[in-house]
C-alpha cells in the first residue's frame, strides 16, 4: 500500500438542508484547522412533479480523529448564537 494513501475514516458531524448554514459551519471548522469533506446528498425523485420541502441536503464530514473537536466547535457556535448580546 502506498505511504500517501489516506486510510482514515470520515465521520459525519453536520447535516442541513440550508446551503448557507453549511457554508458557515464549514468555515468555522476550517478556521479551527479541521479539514472538511462536503457532500451534497440528493433525495430520490418523486413520481409526481410537485414536492413539498427540500429535495436533498448537505452533509459535512471530518476525519475520525477530528470528530470530537468538530462537534465542540459546532456546539460552541450554537451556544454563542443563543446568548443575548451585551449592551453597555
């Protein structure tokens, strides 16, 4: 097996239907030094021409060794978003 072949597993850490949200979370992870694999998952087409809701979603995955750190970054961002801003 070649030395440069990556054999480490990827772990899903985030899933969303919102492309903007995926971009923000990916940026947070990458700015924390975590490599991210983004996958667009398409839902199966329906028989009828009408649908209700998104037809797919975006999944963010990281190397298994980075999964816990990635989850902490995501959770820390969620906690920060829930806290009210201080006004002086």
